[in-house]
């Protein structure tokens, strides 16, 4: 248990998911996260294992050795996602975030899910400390014009969030059987799912999520809508800083942390 000024500091529970194609980028993201996180704030990292090789697990552990952080590897039952669609550059690992409430112990009531294709530029504790007690999750609304409202039956007043950064109220998810509802929606409405589980999450959780400060999920491909300094840079779409031309400012941020990993 960690204290500061006589006050107990709540442990941060961070969940990620990766396969062998993305493990390097996960190491880069976590390096950026821990370089900015307050040293006195305890944190646990859980990696939902997308069949990572033994070699890649060792390299990932080595990447975090400098921060004296251990990883907990979690295994998800792939049969849960047997009948769901996979489109575009996305992989089945994107669905794993839906299983987080069941994968973590019941005494963990809150978790922060992060995609691998991110760079963290501020202390993640500031995001963790956002109060979501009344909501099932906190997320950043996608900026600009979104064409998913009519297709998914979502009122525009609810907004539509990007699922790459999710502050999850695990207690509410468990109490409301949210994971089961999202899986049911995906299996019953495959024709509606352009963005896979992100669409399903928005459809099921409309008006049940807190709109976070947009700086916590700065979506690079929509940067023309965003005029602020990002706390998290999110390389959305299939055009990543490691496989295509990018705004030099954002690409350099990725490369800066990539050079610090074993890869």
C-alpha cells in the first residue's frame, strides 16, 4: 500500500492486449507511459495475451525492467469471439477489452484500457483520477462528423467515442452484465459493425459514458479537428508511424520512445 502525505494512493490498473505483430508497439507505448508517470503512484500492468511467443514476452519484460515493473499475462477464451466479424487492419485482439471485467479479480473495481498504437505524454494518474462512479466508462468522443448514429440507432446527443482509451467502471460492468450485452449485440448485428466492437460498445452504452477531455485520446487522422496539446497521441487507422509517412511531429514522438526499447 502506498501513501503520500498520510493519504492512501489508489493503485492504477492498466490493461492492454497484444499479439506478436504489435508487441513492439506495446513496449513503446508502455515506455512512454512510465517515463511520464509519477514514481510514487503504484500501478499494475495486465497484458491480455494474443498468443505471444516466449521470446516476445521476454523482450517485453526486458523493456520494462528499467521501470521495475512486472507484467501479469492474462488468457482470454477465444471461443467467446468465434462468431464475430474482423475487418480492415484490426485483429481479433481488439475484442479482448470486452472481457476485462471477467479477467480481473472482482475486488478490482476500475481499470484503464489502452490500445498499443499510442504514445503517452502526461502522467497517466491524472486520467485515472477522473471520477466515473456514475458511469460505465469514460472515453473521448470522436471529433468532427461521425456517420454512425443512424446506422447504430444512437442519438447524436449521446456522442460516439473511440475505444482505444477506456476508463472502465468494472463494478458497473459486472452488475449490468455489460460484456454479455456487447457480445450479444455483435453476434446479432454483424451487418451493422463497421468498426467492430467500438460500434457495439457505443450502441450498448449510449448515454452511459462520461466524455473525457479530448487531450486523453488525440486521434491523429482527425487532427485537423483538434487544436490542443495531446496527453495521449493515438495513431488511428492503418497508417502508423512505423509503416507510412506521418506528420513529423507525431512520428518523431513514436520514434523517440521506440529507440529506447530492445527492438
